[in-house]
C-alpha cells in the first residue's frame, strides 16, 4: 500500500456529502412511492458514494460503454440508492427519482435493464455475484481489458448457496478484477441475519473460498477509499460493517423497518436533519474516465461456414450433433463461447473445448452459477454464449433462468439426456419437465431437433435469436432424415411424411418423431395413411402447418412426446388448436415417474413407441367410425 494516495480532506468531505444526498434522495423517493426499502439504501450510502465517485472508472453519459467498470447491485431492493447515484452523476434528473415504482417510469422497484445503467436484473437474491463472475471472466480472459467488476451484496443473501458457488468460481479462475462488497447491516427482512455483526466469521468464510477479505467500517469513506484502492492478485471481498437505517434515528439497527417507507412527517424531519450535516466544500467530484482497451465486438450474422455434411441414413445422436455444430460455429466466429457443468463428454460440448480451449468455461457441478455466469458473459453483447448440461439439471437453476429473461439476456442453453430414452440411468437423470419449464418463460425459444441436420440448424438459429434459447437433445442415435440443404426457420414445422389421403396427423419430436415414422411404415401395410409432423420449435409452435394438416385428416391429431403430459408438446398443440371446431387431440406422453431399463423397453412401457402410436391411430379411427 506504499503507493496509496490518501484522499485530501476536501475529497473526503465531498464523498460524505454525496453519501448524505444519496440517503436523502432514497428517503424522498420511497416516501413519494409509498413503498420501497429506504433502510437498506441508508446502510450502503458511503459504499455507493466511494464506488461511483472515487473508485470506479466510467463515462456517466454512456453507461454501457464497453470500457466502463461494471457494477451489479445484487441486493436489488436497494434500487433507490442506485437511482440516486445516477441522478448525482447527472445522467438522471433528480425530480425523476420521485417517480420511483410508477407504472410509466423506468425506475422500477428493483433494477432492470430498461435502465441503461443496469446490465442484469436483480432482486431475486443471491444471483448478482454469479453474473459479476461472468462479466469479470469475460473482462480478464476474452476481452483482456482493464475494466473491473464491482458487486454489492446484502448479508441476508449470503445464506444462498448460489453466492458460494460464485465465490468458488471466482477464486478458481483467479478473477482479480472482481470486487464483492458485503453490506453487513445485521438485519434481514423478518429476523436478524444468522451471523449478525460477526464480521470476522464472514471474513473467515470468504478466505476459505480463496478470496482476499478485508473488514472495514462501511460508513467510513476513508477506510473504503483505502481498501478499494488496493492492488489485487485474487478476488477481493470487502466486508463492510454497517448500520441498517443509518441516519434515521427511529430505524437505525431496528427490526420492523425492512421494506417500509418513512411516513411523510418523519421523512421531512429526518431529511432536514441530514441536510444540516452537509458541509459546504468547493470540490465537485467526477468519475475518472476508463482505459479504452475493450475492442469493439459485432455479434451480427453469426453463421455456419457451410451446410451440414450429413448424408440421409447416417446415424448420430442429437446431443453429439450439438457438440459438432457448436465446434463448427466457433471455427468461424471468434465470439462464440461455451460453458458446461462437468458434463461435456455427455453433452459433447467437449468437441468445442478441444478445438477452442480458450473459449470454453468449465463451471463444474454448479448449474445455478453456470446460468448466472452465462448471463454475465453475454452482457453488453460481448459474446454469443452457449451453456450445456443434462436437461433435467436446468430445473435447479430455474430462478436464474427466470431472472435471465427479466434481464433481457441473450443466452443459449442446451439440455441433453431428455426423456425416458436415456435408458438405464433412471428418472433422476431424465429431463421430463424441461419443455414445460422453458415454455413458461416469456422470452424463450424452444428448439427440439430430431436429427443431425436440424440440430446444426438449431444451433445456428439460436446464435442469432434474441432472448433465451433452449435446445433439447437426446441420447439415442437416430437416422438423418433431412437433406443438408433443407431450410429451417424458428416457428416453422416440417411435414416429414404424407400421402394424398392421410387419415390422422401425428406430431412427434426427437426420438418420438422416429417412432412415428416407423409407425407410418407399419400402418401403410394396413392401408392406413398418417401424416407425420416435426414441429422443430415447440415455442413458437407452427400452428398453421398443424391446423392445415389436421384439416386434411378430418381434425384427427395424435401427439407423442418423451416428456411428462404437463406443459410439453401435447399441451402446446392443444393450445394451438383450441379454437378449431371438429378437432380432437389424442396425447401420448410419460404418465408417471419412470424407472431404469433399456431405452426401447421404456418407450414401450410408457406408451410412446411405434406400437403405441399405431394402436392410438387405430383407436382414433375406430372411435370416429363409431361416432358416424
């Protein structure tokens, strides 16, 4: 610390004055809104003042500049103090703060990216640090730039396991450009936080996870200036002991004030008292400009260099086709990066790693953190991000996926080992809820390719599609059914089998599409013709092709899927045809928790194989004959 230049008294006073104004504006905004978390803002006012007006280098007029230091408010309920900071920089008008939480204001109750100074939505606690890890990893290893990443966490969210997944990731990858500031204000929402003010326990925990950890008085601008100016060789945790509700005499360090605005008369008297503490000083503080060394990135037109090289009749699993497609996409696009959760030899993302080791991030068995890191890597359009694991393991990261959608994130997720067709490993490894899970996310596109060609096209389309993309891949090897020059589009289904006189429309995807094609050949011998449809994307679903085909088959539809009944292909088709008269949908799906067995045995046991389809077709035809 020999080179540490202590800030002069004018600077110290200016930072204290800013902290006081941040408190005042947080109280004003929450009282005007009639809701919000003023006490959570008051505990971090000095931290925010020092970060934004002494430590961080950024251009306040251009919050998303690629060279700027990054900031994530993981304790998103303290949003008013973040807005107050941006009013202090001049980016927001101070009177805008009084529109906090109003339906026509961008200043929502928790940070969202419609605000230019917010990169990721926060508010579901425990997720900010994982996203910060993705940003810091990108800065250090992909951009090789000088910008740093600062993440402010609350002590309540330190109970979330995802925080410690992120702590482990940051130290393993030596993210010395990452600083976590822990606001240890002792009090949670309904109870004190478990460690209360035992800051030395937080310090020991952070050190055990490989972080340099320093305890400071979170209300001392001098201490904060000093600790945040330290040179670092590992990630830094600043453990700031603070008082919740600091500066509000009735609420300081008291339970019962979380998420409660001050009544107007109390707010007025507190603000008056705070204003009297502002000492006039001539110094106006401006953030230092960033070092301009993050090169411009264009993610437009991420294309495959050539058509797929599969031949009809070749056999390959869609999971392997995913790995091959990703490696191919990465060959001609330097900003494609891949993450995995220690399943790369099953998802086949290892094919990407083998070719592009510097653009592969091993996230180990920490799926929540993997999704957050993916979101962080995709921030400010620095990378085209693909993350893969078994489809079923994304269920433990569902909150992270939900928040990725609120973050307007563009990430691509591949879930392999879907359905009972994985066989002997049994139900704990079978993705049977994943379609329901991703279909429920408003910004999601759900791809369900059925052969190598359509998988390669899905990877290319996902790279160019906004929002969350999910690619569902399977374990069994299946035949190539498409020519390599076949054109694919999001929301466009393929009729893969038809005659001039079809009796029933059958819709399958992945392994069940191949079962449907086998059923079509079987039924042909009985002079029963079926039309077989590959939906390609389950969301958006190609309603037009399905309805046109069903009209040609007198409204008779059968869906067959390697997924539970709830929320999958069958329900998507039902939604698409709900307003059509004279249509019937007969659904085949997995009806109960499955078990181990050979793939083909399990398809038979759970009634989604070719025999089940032929039986269902006969049943549908005989019941419509009886109806006549």
